[in-house]
C-alpha cells in the first residue's frame, strides 16, 4: 500500500492565515477519530506543538493555534481510512480553505511515507514529535509512576531495544532530529517534561 501523495503543493495561498476554529477542529477530531489511543496520541502531539510554538518559537496566540491544530489533526484519517492516510485529511482541510502551511505540515509529517519534505519549522517539529511521542508514551505505560520520575536514560535504553514499541521507526526519529537541527537528548527531555500533562 503506497501512501505517496505525489504532489508538493497543498492548499491555496489565498487562505494563508485561515484556520478552523477550535470548536470546528475538535468536532472534526471527534467525528473522524474513534480510537481512544489514537485520540490521546494526537492530543499529545498537539500539546507538544503548542508548547514548542510558545516557548521556542515565541509565536502569538494565532501562531500557537496553527501549530496546535496541525498536531491535533495530523492523523485524523488514520483510524477509519488508513489506506487514505494522510490524503483524506489534506483534502478535507483544502476543502475547508485552511492555511496551506498547516496542510503542508500534515502532508510532510512522514516524509518517508508520503514523499513530502518537511520545510518549515512547523513541518519539522511535527515530524520530530510524532514518532518519538509514541515511544515515550509506551514507556510511560510500563512504568508504575507513568511520567513521574521518568529519565532521559530510561527512554534512550528503550530506544535501543528494537523490540520495544517496534512499530516506531528509529530511522525516522534520527532523520527527524537531523532535519530539525535538534539533539535527540533535547527532544526526548522536552517530551518527558511536557507529555504527562495530557490526560
Ligand atoms: Fe502521529
């Protein structure tokens, strides 16, 4: 099954700056994503994106929401239409006249699957958070305290165990860090510090 999108332009430049409202985005999320585990993953990535947009990019509220929205909806079609991932959500957001940069971030969150290169910081951080967020969460589930007391070295040990969260691509993680210009340790530490806030 190929998920290649076979295009590199998304959305319409006339829609620059346009987003869904939070109510609209959450309604789409609830309608399309039925699996609670996937819902949690998407909320976690949305939160990481929002935190990063505030703390590292120093964006205003509108900018923060653009990053958060990309995270919240990046896997919206994975649950019910895996063979159309992420074509379906892209087309839906294009139909709804969403900012092309948000659509591009979603389209490039798996360059090795969708064939679209991450370009902006938003693109690169969505790719970087996506896979690693899942591995850190899997680790939290096997710890009695969850995220409490979680350490960088524990996550790195699991990362080296090929059988742990085996569906998480180690190659994608290191590729994403390189593209984002972020050290693996920094990225893991950031996720550990934030992700436990999402329930
Ligand atoms: Fe994801």
